[in-house]
C-alpha cells in the first residue's frame, strides 16, 4: 500500500475550498475507490454522486487534476506516485454540495428537441434504409450522459452561454435524428435559430473527454454546421433552391414540446477552483 495526497473540494453553492487528505491506496484502486475511503475514514459527510462503478451510468463525473473524468474509470496507477491528485466538481454546472453538481439544465435542453417523426412506409408497408445510415447514427446512441462534453465546452464552461447553445451532447442527439433517413422532420432551422450551432468553433475538446469514444465533433457537430451553412449561407445552393424549389418544413416553427429557450443563470463560480 502507498500513501497518496488528495485535495478534494468541499463546500456548496455559497462557497467552499479544497481540503487535504492523506489516504492509503491499494493496487488496482480507482479515484472513486479512494473517495469512498475518504468518506469512510476522514469525511463521512463528503457528497459524491455515483451508481454503477462500471463506466456506464455517467454518474461519477468530476474534474480530476483539472480534466473532466469518470471517477470509476480513472485508475490510480495512471498518476505519478508522488503527485497530488486534485478532485473538484464539474465547473460548467452549479454546485449542490462537494463533488455533486446540478445537471438538470441538460434535461431541459433534451425536452426542446422534437422526437423522432417516422416517414410514411413504402408501398409494401416496409421502411428501408442502408446499413451505412444505420451505422452512422448508431454511434451517437452510445452516449451515457455523463455530461463531461458539456462541462469541457468553453461556450458553456467559460462563457456561460447556456441560454444560447444546447452543447455537444444535444448537438449529437439532433444529429442522430437529422441524419436518420427515416426521420421526416426538418431540424436545420432549429439548429441555427434555437440551438446555437454557430457558436461551436470546433476545438474538439468534447470529443477528447468522451468516455465512450464518440467522435462528437467530426461525426456530429461538423455535419450539422455544414447543413446550416448549405441552407442559409451558400449562394450557389440558395440560387438553385430559388429556381428549383426547396423542401418545406414538416411543421410550423415553434411547435416543439417545449417552445421557449429556457433562460438559466450562469452557474455559480466555485471558489478556490482553477
């Protein structure tokens, strides 16, 4: 066993700071194991959100040494044996207590996205699509909603634009619907006017932190931005549509289940965090 030094943020929405803990760490432990040991031996009131401990529920998202990670999938042997390990809540969301943040804003964004609207079946009553189309949208369904991509997105994390941009997690949800050949809705106007697709400047930081390896930026966000550009800003395509006509929207603008853009305050700054 080896003694490791942890700095864990303690506090709530009104403020807080880091506290130091020295913990005996055994071979094979992950950061979540160490935090549970801190709970058991040093701080019984330490608040942590977790569930499966298998990297599939997304509950134990936190920032470890300044980077969004899953506590249950971050092995202790990945750090230098002499290094101090700093653990803090996700910065993009308001703090509830200690390492627990309020991620309810994400569920409000999900409600703004119109559900799948299937096309009418073909003459024989069947729906058909190519396997390549199936594979393309299937990647996005691997999301475990850890919201680490939302946390690392500088539009949400640093600029506080929650009222203007739905974030990478929901950009890929829209992409999964928009790219589905059996979906009969037109989601491009919402991408431009309501979901803030133009705010993303393609830093790929969301892709880098995804625990499921989803290529959020290249396979999801960029194709959606391209569709917006083709629709609204490409002069050749605009002229062609003017001459040949264009596909009409399948529903009037603003008929989503949740119509308004939810105004949320910028999350509380966490005192003492970097």
